[in-house]
């Protein structure tokens, strides 16, 4: 080592770097946390309707462990799992026509938590005793093939919004819904991915990774036309952010790929192809807890036999690839899981290409702070006129 280098030392090493930490305002989602209370002001997906059956199923959402079931006349229910009588889990309960019966002492609850029977009590219990024995529950609705839950303040229940990209189906069209987080990537994928919800949410307003990660880094994962670096414009819209990414194609046309983020966690990204027209799918990134998330997909299909074709790289689907092949051909999962269970935002160095990510986070922080101040966040709707959401997303040519 030269004497000059010895005197000056070695600059830029990792030694002594500050303790890194995530942006907790945007990442912590349990009850009572700012982001958790913000998320609870909107209806959130729980599972696809097809996965809600008369066999109780454990689910975790917004840091809460719950059970979901469908009684034998078809009504769905979402409960805190510990029976309010003696605390055993209702996961082992028996589903009947009128609700779910606890395996321990047979107390029967309807889908709104009302206690209907207490068979071990004299004469089946008193009416007053049953009225005082309500199992904690959450309101649910079904739409677009998904069971949605409202987990927020009972006096603030909004309407479940309608999304224009998946409304007004044409003859022969139907909706396909999936609660598999890697449905678009893998044959089976992962129901839950092992990282914070903000990883995927940030990804939506990051048009530049399409050119790098998906097109030029290893193999062409999307259409080859995406190899062109786009000219991008970001805009705030009602309760969201959009970007317009314009690419000049070899045939002389210009393709404008428009994606949208809508509060709190809706994402509309055109299919990774180049067909022209409005978007025909929507995604929802639902926080499972601080270090896990679930990605729901609702797709407007033109055939009742539609099945999503998984992305294939070098002839293999994601589940068929070895860890070495995934290392050599990383996609969204690898890039996002590579940030760790919670990204260390204090270490980030955002650049001009990250403007959409910054705008999206700024909007989130603004609306979270509104809820902290006792206000309603943007995008919650209490009348039908406000409950219809126009989603500006698609591939447009000129």
C-alpha cells in the first residue's frame, strides 16, 4: 500500500456505517399502527371466494390471525379464532347451516358472531346469556370472485368500490381471480411472499426496471419492445399516482404504457405484452403482517376456459427453475425478496428515475397522517357516486 493511501486511509468502506432501519410509518401494519389503521379504513381482500368453503381456514391479514369459513347455506364469515367461551380455536369447529359450532362445548355462532346455542348450559342457556356471548367478527362481502373484509372502526364503514377495468363484462367475458402471489410467474407460486407489502407497492411506480430487470438484464421476460428506455411522465390523480412510459418502436409507432396506483394498495399494470387497449386486470398487494404480503389478481378473461399462463424463462416456469437459474435470471420476486423482509429505507439513495416511488410514498404518508388526525383518507367512499373508480391504465399507440 502506498504511503499516500496509508496516510489518507481507505474511503467508502462499509466499516462504521450507521444503523439501517425501515420506514416504519409505511411498513408496520398491525392493529394500532399508523399504516395498519390506515389500511383498515378500506375493504381488503382475504381470499378468493373459491377458497372460502365449509371447512374453516386460517388466514393472516394486517397482522391478525383469523379464521374464514362459509356456512352450509353459503354465507361467509371471518372471525377472531379464539372462541369467546373458553378460548380454543374455532379452526376445529364444525360448520353447520346456521354457522360454526365450537368443538369444545358446542357453542354455535352465526357468521356475524351471534351466539345461537349453548348446549352445555341448563335449557341451552338463557336468551340474555347468548346475547352477551358475541364472537369477535369482521364484516365481509364478495365481489369479483374475492372475499373482502372491513377491519376498521365500525362507525366508518365505507362502500366496497367498483373498478371500471373489471366492470361491464362483454358477452362471453368472465372474471378470473387468484390469491396466489406469484400467479403470473409460477405454476403454483406462493400464496404468501416473504417480504413487506411496500416492496411490491413501490414496484408499481417504477417503470425503469421493466427495461432493466425484465428485458435486458438476463433474458427477455417481457416483450422485446420494452428494451427501449422510455420517456416517462408521472402524475398525481384522484387518490393515486400514474405514469406514462413512451417508447419509440422500430416500426415508427410510439407506444404509451400507462400504469396506475390507487390508494391504498390497488395496482393496474398492463399485461407484459404490447396489445393495444385499456388494461384488463387489477392487482392488490395486501399486507399479511410486517414481513409478509399477498398479491391478489383479478383478470378480465375472454373465455370461460381461461387459465393464466405462467411466465417462462428459457422454457421453464419459475417453479421448475433451480436456485442457480433464478440467480442468473432474476425477476420481480428475486429483486423484491432480495431487499429483505423489510427494506432498510434509511440506506436508500433515490434518484430522478425513482420519482414515481417518491410520489407514491409521499401520498401514502399524507393519507396515513390524515387518519392519525381523525380524518377520512382519500379513496374511501360513502356514497355510490364516489364508489366507482376509473383506473387509467393500458397500452396506447400513436
